[in-house]
C-alpha cells in the first residue's frame, strides 16, 4: 500500500515563513525506546556549570545572563540561566518566584533598546538540562519577523554591526545592575585621535583645498590680456574649506 505524504501545512503560506518554493514534509522517524541524555544530564559534563562569570554579561548570586559569541541578525539574543544546576520543574519556590521576576526584568531591559518592538521568550530544554531561557528581540517595523519563526530569521538576516551589538549588551547589563548583580559587558571602545593629529590633518586638508582652488582659477582664466580696468579689480582669496577628516577616525 503506497504511503501518501502529508500535505504542506498552512504556515508555509504565512507572511512570516522565511522560505519560498516547493516543499515536502519529511517522514517522521519511529520513536526511540530510550531518549539520549541531554548535555549536563546525569553524570554528563555541564557547560553552564563550568562556565566562568566572565563568559556572561551580567551575574548575580542566583542568576546569570549570557550572550551569543558574536553578533547575529537580531538586535539582541540573550540566555537567562540559573546558577544552580536545575531544570525548570526542579526549581524550589524561591527560585521559581525569582524566575518570574527575572523574566519580566530582562524582557524590559531588552525592550528598552532602540529599534526593538517585541521580545520573544522561549524555553525548549531539549539540548541541555541546565535551565536556560532564550530572549530574542524583534526589530521594530519588521512585521514579517513576527511570530514563531523569529529564531530562524536570526540565522538568515545579516549580522548587525559589532559595535552596536556590544553597545546593546552593555546597556542591558547596566539596566539589570540597577536592581542588583554585577554588569560584565563593556561598551565598545571609541576610535579616537590625538588633537595634534586632527589639527595637522585639518591643516593638510585646507592646503589641498586651496591648491585645488588656485588650479581651478588658473585653468579658468581667459587667454586674452585683461584691460586696465579689469586689472584694478582686487583679487579675492578663495574661500577656506574645513575638512572633517576620515570618517573612520573621527572622535565621535
């Protein structure tokens, strides 16, 4: 008896679906008798437990917030972790109550960033046993990114500039530190130039501009000998032009 593959679901036609073209649904594998252990489960080594505090952007006595190791397509992607090696259903009442507070607090911190409209909060837990919640910022005005496919779009969109990414991390860490804990993310370093170099560069730019003006005047001069009346006209110096320098080395 031939097997008819299931029809493509309706969500492939949603505006938020990241792909287009012809699709077919994969065949579902047979269920396994015993699921494989997650990272950190049982006697396995836990990456979160072994990570030092400086791998996070903010830490407190019972919670830590981690960022990705590089910028991605969304303005911000963060992970909230408990310090203790616990899963969601294992949290004692104190940590369970604090989890609600931390979730709201971190959502507000990410949503305070410029250009962020919504913050999606996700918990899957199939990869690692150690409790971790994902916070993904949806850019303002990007309506096609609304909904359940935001994490896919994060891998598709071009990465945001690293300087903006680091600035966002520092702002979120500082926002959280207003309520306690330690911010560990630092803002990007400003590319600056010594004032003496800027003065020399500006002077060189003015000299180049004046030379260019003199050359233009010489090329534009008429070949005929000027009359006495015209020769008595005072010569006006070329206007001085300010140079802002190379944009990559500006001090702001």
